[in-house]
């Protein structure tokens, strides 16, 4: 299983194709923030996003968009709050904040926020 912290240490990038974001790890999703939306419901009934786990990566489908490169701001990242699969999700110290920047050539740059960047907990 690919881990979030390992992917960050190795500076791995994600990818995107149309409305699909591909992350190089598996994790528990707590929150996705993009545009003016805050998603905390990751059930199959969610009409905004769908998350599909694979052996070594995770797909996020943004259902209401055809192409995130053209419809999302290049300067405003997609924000995630996640937890490693094998960590205690109830311990807030285990929550990992991530920023996903849409780059050219189907690349998603994955970073952690610095102290000047705010992610709503």
C-alpha cells in the first residue's frame, strides 16, 4: 500500500485526466475543499465526488465537471484533509493537510501547506 507521508517525502506527483484526479497513495478522506465547496460525504450518494481506491493509488472523480484543468483555477489548489489508512482517524494529530495544484501536462503537484496557508479543519 502506498502511503501519503512516503509520497510527500519522495515528492511524488499526481495526475489528472478530464474530471479524474489520480493520487499516488491510498488514504482515508476526511474533507475535500475546492472552489466554494466543502465535501465531507464520501458515500456513493454524493453527487459531487466519487473516490475509488486501487492497490497503489486513489482516483477522485469530480462528477459535475468535464475537465478540471479548464474549469478549476490554476492558482487555487484543491485542498484535502486525509489520514493514513493504518493510523487512528480519531486522533487529530494524524490528520494530514494537502494542497493539489493543477499543472500542465496532466500533472498534479502535491504539497503540504505552510503556516501562511489556511485549510478549514
